[in-house]
């Protein structure tokens, strides 16, 4: 029972009980709000992850497409020259060129 006041005791008890009820429910409301915020943040996290994966997939397809376009537009003569340089199949031509240069640098009448 409340202290003696000019207000009826039943009214003061009812107001006190309402205030206690509100104060008692505050932690539960706060936890509910925290859970909703965490669920929303997790949802946004997954949405961003899916968006990033889609963008990476688009970039990888574009890179593969560029590679195929470069392969198809490659000049066959340039490809053959590059293959010869990589494989070093033109060794005889290289030796002939070297011999020609050496003969050009030596004075006439001297032997190599």
C-alpha cells in the first residue's frame, strides 16, 4: 500500500503497478530491438555478398571474352614468328645471319 496522500490509495497503487510494468518490460523490448537490428544487418551482409559474387562473375566472363577475341584476331604470321622465337626453331637462320655479319665486319682478305 502507498503512503497516505490526498489521492485514493487504489489509484496510486494502479499507477505504481503500471510504472513497474513498463520498467520491467524495457529490457525485453531492448533485446527485441537488438535482435531485429542484427537480423537486418545480417540480411544486408548476405545481399552485399551475392551482389559482389555477381559482379565478379560478370568480370570473369568479360575477361574470358577478351581473351577469346584476342586469340581470334591474332595475325597468323605474327603467331608463327612468335612461335619460332619461343621454340627457337630458326637456329640455322640465326647462324647464317651471324656468319654474314662476321664476314661483313672482317677486312677483305682475312680468314675467319
